[in-house]
């Protein structure tokens, strides 16, 4: 199977991850304990794109606003639409990142990284290393969050706890 | 805009294969061989791609091997394209054809002759066209074999992966959710095939229960 076929066949992995992440970011007050990676805050930041799974009538809805918990976006999840990209905000200590994450490839788009203060005469490579450190950190956090999602999906508690909590969040918007 | 300045948009890869033991000697030769060449030096060409310095798109010379930033290899991939507007090409071809017909006292031109005229006009207009440049950063961690490439368009990414293969004789494998999932299970000591047990969520069906 070619990479592109494999990506298409499993495109739901990224979409379902973003739905789970959206739910968790709201029901856990945005706090995620990533074990060795530390604790991060994550929230959806004002722009979510949803698309229907049906290939015959692909419909796309983009919801923008200061608060991503907009009713229309959450309602769309009940209408067989999945999240295809979202603007996320990630925070760890004093460092903050914001970026769009797409569900198909889980690529980062328009990633804003923490500002780096440069002193005059500083080695130009120092900037490169600091930027790479921050960039790789953001990637590692998202990979760790994806791993958490996968662990939840294969856990025996998925059907009994995680999925009902997700559905409850979609229906009611209340804490599970 | 890119990994070192501004906002970053990027796709992720893993290098499939082993880093050659003599890469410190070998890679500079290959990078230089596949360094960017200006379209001005390539008559008749509409497109040129190649490596440049990550912080200076005008430097394809790599006098110092500053792209080795231990443990990374950092370069930019420059793509220059000259485009002749279709309407302009048609207009200049018609003008040229009319001149030839008048000069030679003929009413019609053979297909082959018209193609020759079109190619000559295209070549002349290409010399006058100003190229559009795109520069995409590439950072390769030689320690982890992870590659970040500063673009996400499928077409561009495919071309980049092929260019990377030609340069370094190593294949790039894209990182995407399924591959990430297999790796995540592997890293946590689980069977990688567990990922195939994960089925899509049908939230609309769940909502009806």
C-alpha cells in the first residue's frame, strides 16, 4: 500500500484525535499530564474546521471566534462531521506556542513560537539552536498527546468511560 | 519566515536508512553538486531547484560547512520558476508568424514551422522573465533521523523528498497519523498492530443510542 493510500485509509485517526483533544481540553480545563514530558496546557484557539465524512457530499464548516466552544461547531459533531484542522494554543511554563494542526498529516501550520531575546554580537547559531529546541518541544508535546489518545482508544475503559464522556460533552457540554 | 525566523509551517519525515560513516566528507560534495543554480546560468530552463544556505538564499557556495550544526544538518531548498503568461506567448508567436508569412510571401505555415517559431519565442521571452523564488527550510537531525521540511503542499513535498533522495541517496518516509500511531505503540512496548484495532468514531450513530 502506498503512503498516500495508507494516509487516506487512516485519515480518521487524526480527525478523531482532534475531537478527543477538543473535548479533553475543555473538560480538563486544558491541563494535560504527559508524564515524562511534563504538564502542559492546551486549548482550542478560535478556529476549527469540520468536514463531513461522506465523499459524495463533502461539506466543510469553518467556525471562528474568540471561544472555540461555539455551539455550531459542537453541534456539527453530531451531524457526522469531523474536525479536519484546528488552531491550538499550547503552554508549558512560560513558553507558549500557537499553530494550526491538520488531521490528515498532523502537519503544523503557521506555528508561532515563544520569543527569543537576542543580544548584540551573539552567535547566530545560538538563535538556531534555541528555535529548534522550542520547535521540537512543540512537536514532542503533540506526539505525546497523540499517544495519550491512542492509549485511551485501546484501553478497556474506552467504551465504558471515555466514549460516554465524549458523547456527554458533545450533547450537553457538561463536565463528565 | 521559517524555522529560524517568523512563523513556521512544516511537514515531518523520517530518514529510512543508515547515515553513511563518511558523511562528514561525503555530504559536502553532494550538497555542492545539488546546490542551487541561477536560471540565468541555465538558458532555456524554466525551473531550477537546489540547496542554499539556511539563512541566505543567495549563497549556494557553502564555503564554510556551516550547514553542519551538530546534531543537525540545516539547509534551505530554493525553487525558482520563470513563467511566461500564456496570452503573451500567443501574442508574440502570432506577431512572429505574421512577419515570417509576409517576408516569405506565404499564406499558411506548416505545423512544424509554427512549433519552431513558438520555441524560439518562448526562449526569447524566458530570457526577459524574472524568476519567482520560493525558499523552504530543511532541518535534519542526524541523531534521531527526523527531518522537518518547511512546506506542506503534497506536490512540493514529493518533489523535495525525491531531491533529498538524489542528494543524499537516502529515502524520506513521511510522518503521518498511522505511522505515528505505530511508533507510539512500539515506544510504549505494545504491539504495533494494535493500531489496526482502532476503528473510526461514528459520533452520529453514538448520538442516537
